[in-house]
C-alpha cells in the first residue's frame, strides 16, 4: 500500500490535507502526531522513554550496542 505524508498546522482543532493521491471514495487511515523537530530531539525523547523501563527491569546496565547486537543476531537466526 502506498503511503502519503503531509505536514500541516492545526487550525482551531481542524486539520485539512489537500492533494492526497487517492481516488474519491477510497477509505484511508489517518494518524496524527506532533511533528518532531529533528533527529536529536527524537533521540533525546527515546532515551527518556526507555530510561524508566530499563531501571525497573534492572536492565540499566545494558547498552544500546548490546541491544542492537541481540536484534541483529535474532534477525540472522542465531
């Protein structure tokens, strides 16, 4: 399925997306989320979100590199 992304400004609680590449009558899914400013902001938010679960699971000593290696091994069937 092809996807279409657009950035718009909310006006009084309304969002209007113009020029979508779908035929009239096509049922579409719509997801709205605040636009991230940049990759650094996303990385900072991700670190905040994952910090608490890591602490509560006793996993705060596991590095991102360890997690990436485990993912790569899993994907490789190891």
